[in-house]
C-alpha cells in the first residue's frame, strides 16, 4: 500500500507559499472586520477587545451575503 497521492496527468501540484493569508478566506473575513468595525479604536482592556471582536463577528453573521462575497474566488469557480 502506497502513501503517495495519485495525481491525474492533467493536474499539476504547486506548493503554496508558507505565508499566504490572501488564500485563506477566514483571514479575509478578519481583515474586513478590522477595516470596518475594529480599526481606529483604543481598547480599555483585553475583555474590551474580546467584546468588540465578538460584536463584529455577530454583525458579520447577520450578513451571509457578505461572507460569501468575501470568501468568493473567481479563479476557483471558473472551471
């Protein structure tokens, strides 16, 4: 039994850069929240930071269309 992945001839495996947050949709969500709801603030404490992050996440949860648009990749759906 081989542990190697069977790759079809028409597919080329390309290594991703070690740090590529632009390829991670969750990083894009956090960037959106920072830019729109968490930036330009002075937080009073750690708990204040957590509260604001939770509020931003809840706002984003009410906007599923925005989550889909932020996570959408044209190149991934062009096939």
